[in-house]
C-alpha cells in the first residue's frame, strides 16, 4: 500500500470487468493496465512499485506505459487540497478501466461528478487532441446546458447559460450536487414555459440552497501532467500530458520559402567570390 494520501483511486461508474477491457491497447500497456485494475484503492502504483510487482518490465518501460495509458484515457494524476485552513495536499492517480475522454476527466476532476455515463466516453481522437484548444465550460454552465436534456421545456440557449452561470455557480458553492441541481430545477414544471431563461432565473433565485458555514470545504483538485507531474489547468492537458511532454510547439514555425535554382546559384557564386577575395593570414 502507498503512504497515506498517495496511491490508486478508482474512477466512478466504470463498466463491469470483461476479457476485452484493454484489447485496444498494445500488449505491454494492456498487461500493466490489467495489473493496475486489480490493485485495491490506496495501493502504490508508482513506476518502481509496478516494476517490482511483475517480472516482465522495468521502471522505464512502466513509466512509458503509464504515459500511454494516460493518453488512452485510462488514468489521470491529481493533487488535492483537503483543507482550506492549511496547505495539506494529497496525491492520487485516478484509474478507469473504461477509457474516458479529456472532457470527461476535466468534468470529473472539477466537480467530483462523472457526468453523463450512459455510454462510455471514448478517448478523444489524436487529431482532436491537437486542434481542440478551446477552454472547457464551467460546471455551472454545463449543468445549465444539461437541463434541456432532463426536460425539453428548460432547453436554454447559449446566451441564457452564460447569463445564468453566476447564479448556478452559487448553488455549487453552497454544496449542491449535479443531481440535486437538476432535480430542483426540473421538478414540478408547468405544462407550458414560454421563456425558459426567465423561468430558470426565477427558480435559481427562489430555490437557492442555504449557506452551510460549518460544512466541510469542497475538495480542490489540481490535475498534473502524467509524465512530469507539473500542475496544469485541465484544458492544458491533452491526454493527461502537458504541452512540453506532448512535444507540441507553442506556435507553428513560419513556413520556409524555397529558393529557386537561379537564386541558389547566385548565392553560391557570391560565397565563392567572397572566399577568393578574402585576405589570407
């Protein structure tokens, strides 16, 4: 077992185990993923421990495999602050035998809720990982946008969600969970709602939960790069890796302009002439 505050944590609402859980992975990654999947929560899963637990792969191979399991959507490393009155942090590696997308992991780490798990969230395709740099919506915005899925009478526009986001955020600041929020906003709706935005605003104000000054503070989770353990914003981690570890340049270099054959010969002639006329020591 890992030291207190370290080790494996199972992600919520995974599919039941099956023989094909890791069939999409290369042999090494599938072997180590199966090993990690059977470890109990709290067990150490650093590269040194993984290399000790099995006879086939050393520490460097285990480190590479963990990075690839991260990009495949099976794990994320986080640090969590458990108290708002001091600086106590613990470190966890969340593992899911069901592969999850970057959006799923970001939502779970931000809210503690797995969100919509009616179908497995497949990892983002590589081309989407490279091109999608737009910030993810907040938990409050996502909760408002999801009301229309719970009941079409509360289908809000993007402008409605943006305007109501501060009110919804106050619900979550007071300890509301996503199921409680959705139920409070959608239960007992009238037959016809002509203005879903105005109606939702009224309910957000009228049903606002009471403040709980003595409740435990919400856990703060900060995702880390799986490879280098650098704390990052969720949207900066694609596949659980930071920009440096992905090897992605911050900006694309300007395209190089090819010289014509005539220009190449002219440039070479100038170099030869300069070498011929240079003073010899």
